[in-house]
């Protein structure tokens, strides 16, 4: 497992500053003060919890995946299983940075609703099959590396989720408004969709 702080701490800082009253404007005006306040909030966080549901199998999780400065291997295994390629029934260890990115996003959106996972890990075969049906599926999708997920959150529209995810500046963010879901990944920073 990785160390207690993932590279996503900077994104946590941005989200906490945006979501907990510090405000993006104050980041521009006094970045060192806002970042210091946000960093204190992140470091004081005793645990990281996620509530997930697989939108295909309706398996559900409500678990703490990080506590006492480390990732919980059993919780991560449960997340990996829930986010498996349900078509092939194969899983892969999901990128912990992606899981932290999702946690930061859920925190910024201030929701207690379960995240409905539409797609996490995909086998190359599943990705090829989906690509043959839709040009929106990337040939070299980060889903195949367990570094991407597609999801929605009840009570939050996809545009709201997309905007909050883009504010993280932490990887790829795609908006699929017709289908009502958002894609996030741990690749280079970029965005698409409308």
C-alpha cells in the first residue's frame, strides 16, 4: 500500500478551500493562508469514508478505507471488487489516488448519497467491445489500468459534479450529460464533454 498522504493532498486542499468556506477568491488573494488552513483541515481528518454502489450489480459498500494514517487493505480489496469489470468478473487494484480523488470530490459536494459506479476497471476485451459500440470509448482507456471511473451521485446533476471535479485540477474529467454521468481519472489534467 502507499504512504499515508497521496499526491492528491493538493487537490484536497483546493476542494476544502472551495467547499468549506475559504473560497476560491481568497486563494487568489492570499494563497499561503488559504492553503495553510486547508492543509490543517486535511491533516486533522481522522478517516476517509466512501459510500458506493455498483450500478450494474447493486452491491453496496459503506466503509472507511483510510484511517490512522494508512490505507486499510481489506477495505481497498472490497473497493477493488465492487469496481471490478462486472462483465468479465475480473478485478484489479484501483489506483489509490483515484479513490482519494473521489473522496475529495464527494467531500466538496457535501453529499451523503452513495456514489453509483457505472464503470471502474475494464479488461482490454471489455474495453474493445465497448469501443466497437461507441466512439466515446478510448482505445487506450485508463479504465484498463484501474485509473479511471464513470459514476453519478443521486441528487447531484452531472454538470455540478463535473464542475467540482474540474476545480480539483487532478486528472481527466469528462462530462456525459446525455447519459447523466461523469468520468474522472488519474491521467494528465484535461476535460471534455458538455
